[in-house]
C-alpha cells in the first residue's frame, strides 16, 4: 500500500496525491469516499465499513484496482 492520501480529522482536511489524476475515475471516487468516512470514523472497523458500503456499495473493487496500480504511471492510457 502506498501513500495516496492523508486525512486530518481534527482540521477536517484531506490531501490527495496528485498521481491520483492519472488513475481511473472510480479509484479517485473510492479515495474521496474512504477519506470522508474517516471524518466519521477514524479506524477501519465495522463502524467504518458500514458507511463505506452505504455510500459506495462496490468499494472493494476500486480499492483492489488502485492497490494493483503503480504509484507513478507515465503512460496515461488505460
């Protein structure tokens, strides 16, 4: 796993790695939903997974796709 994002819960601020712009849109959607859920629940427990499934039913698919892609990707075609 790499550093795609950072979330500051106290400041309610998200930082995204600019390399995400080169990833498929569903990966960016997953990252945004994931981090917004962290504003509700800090840990990756059942209280985290429930809203993930509520807001993005298929969240495990884009997570797997994102984790299979290289951090830096020079070729923009998919």
